[in-house]
């Protein structure tokens, strides 16, 4: 979705003979957080207050870092799951526990009701054996395992810290890692983590996997502001392009090696690069700053409901705050994914 996003969307194969996709699972960072971190983790990175969510159905601030819906909400609708990803506040003893703020996982049985949704904690120190979703085949039948186990599939997802840090790690490479890695070394390191993650998912039964690469993160409003508004940080953009190229090579090799694997990489960089270069073509007036406040540094609590500088029409802006995109931009990205890479899944 956004330039920060390294989104992993999985269409899990059912165990039935026709191997239809019965679940949509999303891994990602704050750009796909539906609000599960609200009151669940000790973090200042929250958005469960106005003006966040002002254009969301009902005008509610659900915890999405956006004025409205996320790309995953639109993608979920396009995949015939639900109109939007379900938000909620985790509570002890509830069957659907909260999610760690470093990573999200959504399991969604396509075409089913709310009761079939499952959430799995992404705490890096916890194995999710106690929260194993059973994705039933639409026709009914006992849960199975893998591709040949009767009418359903059982997923045991084990999350480790390394799996959840890819999005932020690439952005932080120029800040926290320059003495430890060169950019090529760090790119190889991250691609290695992605390869291990994808291989583990395949071993757990995943077959149809869509991977959105990194967008031009040097064009985030917060990065432009750091350069005093003189343009995008092309060093960060070059790092994103290098990562995307290495990711595509790795995925091509993985598809040859893993039986039945159908892993696809979406060309998010080119799409979003075009949006920020020529925003008017997509119906935007501004791509250099966000809608909230000054649009240069505000995010989370800094995006105040009392700031009179916040724009009145977020649809004219690519970015909602200094990092995250608006609902209008999210819809464009979701439609692109549905019409290209992810929409090609059979």
C-alpha cells in the first residue's frame, strides 16, 4: 500500500480437491493495522482517536492509521471476504486475542460470517500453538492438513521476531545499521529473512502468496521534511529498488524449488512512484505533505484533533499523516493489486 509497506497477503489453499482459496491472511505493519494494537501493547504508535477514522463508516477512529479504510479493507471486499478487516480491542480470555504491534495476521474464510474470523497473536516471543485456526471448507467437512486432508485445512502458525521486522528494518537501515551493513549486504540480509519466512509458510501449507514490495519510501512526507522540502530522499528510494529487485529474483527461484508454490511480487514501487510524481493524474492535489496538521511530521498522537491546519478534504491528499496514506490512495493500490498481481490468483 504505502511506501513503507512490505505487505504479505496469503491466499491459503483449501484441502479440498479443487484447492479453492478459502482464507485470506495478511501480514504487515501499521499500514495494515486494523486497530488491534489499541490498549493491547505499550506503544505510543496509536490512532484510535480523532481525526483518525473521520471518513471511516460511522466516523469511528478504529485504530487504523488513516482517515478511512485501508488497502486491505478494499482488497478483502474485492476478494469477497468482508467489506473491511474487522477491528477490535483484545481482552483476556477472549477467543480472538490481540496482535503484536510489530506484525499482524488475519485469517479470513472467504464468503463467511464474522464468527469464522480468527486472530493469531504475533508476539515474537510466543508460539501461536494455542491459537490455531481451523479453516473449514465451504462445503463442510473435517479440518485437514496440507493440500490433501479432506474438507479443510489446519494452520499452525509460528511467528518469530525476525518475520515481523522487514518493513521497518529497511527504512531504518540508513539510520541504525550503516556501521554494521552496507546497503547491498543489508538487502541480502532482508531477502534472506523473507525467503525463510516464505519457506516456512509453504511448509505449513500456504501455496498462493502475494508479496507487495517496498514503495518509494524516500518520498514519505516525513522524509521530504528531513530534506527541508527539497524533494525525495533518493538514497532511500534506491535502497527500496534494490530490495525489490533482489526479492523478485529470490521469489522466482523459490517458485522453482517449492512444489506447488505460487508466490507473486506486486510492482508497488512503480505505481506509487507515479502517484507521487503526478498526483493530479490520480485526482490528488498534494503528494508532498500529509493532510493532518502541517503534514510534515505528524503521526499518532502528534496528529491532533484540535489542529486547525488539518485539511478538510483528505481525498485530495496522497498521505493522511506524515507516513500513512489516505483512503483514496489505499483504494487505488487495492484496485491495482486486484487487477494485476494478486487478482491473477486462480
